[in-house]
C-alpha cells in the first residue's frame, strides 16, 4: 500500500547516509501523497525539509501537522523554520 511503502522509505531514509536521505524522503512523500495517512505525510514532508534544507517542505509539513493535530510534529517543523 502507499502508506506502507512511504513509511518503509522513511525508515530507510532515517538509516541512510546523509547524501542518500533526501531522495529517499522524496520517494516517501510521493507514496504518502496517495495515502490516507496524512499524519505520516506531514512527518515525511518535515523529514524531507530537514534532510534537503527545503523550507517549502517544512512549511507544507507544518500546515499538515497542524491540520492533523500532531502538535509535537508541528513544533519540530516550527523549530526548524526559526
């Protein structure tokens, strides 16, 4: 399923060398965009934003985390954007 694939890619990205992580996080986001798990999509966007220094992904992840009520995740994005 898109959710399982996206979450697996996120785990792989977390364990991958820093130079490989952004591409894996991007693949995770692509799968999770097709998933009903919006909290996982928020997590993946924030992880991509952190790995790739992509403020747009951080903002998108922050908005989605707020919509999902994922306060700790939203705080992580807010701190990274500060």
